[in-house]
């Protein structure tokens, strides 16, 4: 007799965790999503080096969660009648430098189609609270922008609550996202690209605008392309980025997440996986940040503090100089002591 018992969980897990075979092909250009990432990692990808750490099941789930939220936002923009296009390709090419190519999540703007949007909301059979919230958003947009919305790029990033908490404190987007969004302002009809962060855990949102022809970001953008071009032209792989960095956007030491997430982690560091990476380096940033906090607050140094300062120096960091650039939260300020 045929077994008709089935499990939705089993079907779901199997579908989500199915690895996607991607053919590695050598290329002479950068993806916009690679801007700001460790050069050794990008060099290996451009040279089609086989990955030692392809995405695991957890990573595949996070990718799919991001895809689902991108689809939700797309539906909302379509229903409101303000989606101009999605996945439109933008390329930039400075003379003598690597070409950069990337696809925009969404270009949106114009007048909100209230009548059409309301009808669509009914047809979607949303939960009552969600439908009421959507109606309030539409009413707000119409009342606030009666002449319509300026056209702009919306680049969606779904993140964890831990990362959202950090962004709410620093009020700055991550460098890799800032550079990607800036690339999209190279589109001839775009003056602004907004990075929209959506927390997967509690649906908080925070948005950061990136404007075209911003000198500081232009220098950052072109500077990275210049370094990537020089690295690409060199037959030798670039040096591996430090595992612990002073993150200028976060205003503190942190582990080098792009390195920990690298699909070449074993090749670059000899570590088997991200768990090993976190176990080896994960506790270092907090201990160094506590010392920077004490320096910033002009507190006396303990023996342990002095040892940490020496550690930082061995890694090439000047503790006294970095203390002046440290961003301290209330919680960190309260826990600034170190024995």
C-alpha cells in the first residue's frame, strides 16, 4: 500500500537546502555587490577558484528569506502603482579600471494609485491588521506627496536583529551596501538610492539615502575599484584581510564578517567554517573595545588593559588614536571596566 503520509516541513527543508550549482567562470569585471569586500576573496572569485566553503544550509535559508522579503516589497510597490522597474542593470566603467556591473532591486516613484491599490489589498486577503496598516501607508503617501513621489532606487537588505541594533546606534549603512547603492546612482535617471534595511526577526525598518555625485563616497567608490584593478592585474593573490578590524561605520572593533562569511574561508585562513572563525576571533573585539572605552573616558589602565594595548599594536592598531574615534553605547560605557 502506498504511503500517503507527508510532511510539509520535510518538503520545505529539502527545497530550501538544495544547493544551487553555479559554474565558475573567469571574468574581468566586478559585481556591484562585491564593492568593499576583501580583495583576496574578490580576486579568487574573478579567477574562478573553486570554493572551499560553499553556502551551507543555514546560509541558503538566509538567502531565501531575503528573496521572500524582496518579493513582498515588490508586490507592495506594484500594488501602489509606483514600481518603475526591477532588476535593471547598471554599469560603470572608468578608463583603465575594471568595469562594475549590478542589478537594481527596485526603481520606484510617481503618483500612488489608491483605488487600484485598495482593490488589490482586498484581493490579497491579508490579515486585518496588515491590511489596515497598508491602507494607512497609502493614505499617508497621498496626503504627504499629493504631486507624487520622486523616482529613486530602493535597495533592500534583510538583516538580523543584532545588526539592526547596531545600525540604529551608528545611523550609518554598512560600507559594502553604501558602495553598492552608490553604483546604482550611475544610472542616468537616478539621483538617489535608498538602502532599506529590514529586520527578519521583528520587521523593524531603517533607511539610509545615498546621493549621486557625493565627493566622499565617490572617492571611496573609485578608490576601491582602483585597488581591485591593481589586485586583478597581479598574478599573485592579495594579502588576506585582518580577522579583526576597526570598523569605521560601526565606530569600534569587530570581527571581519566578510572574511568569516567567505566561500574561501579555509583557503584563506585554514579554518574549517564560520564557527571556528568566531571561536578564534569572536571575543577579541569586545575586549579591545572595553580598553578603548577606558582610554576615551580617561580611566586608569590595569595590567590586563596594558596587555590588550600591546595586542592591538601587534595587529597594527594604535589604541590611543582609535579611542578618539570610538562610538560607545550606554551599555558598553557601563561595562567599560576590565580587570
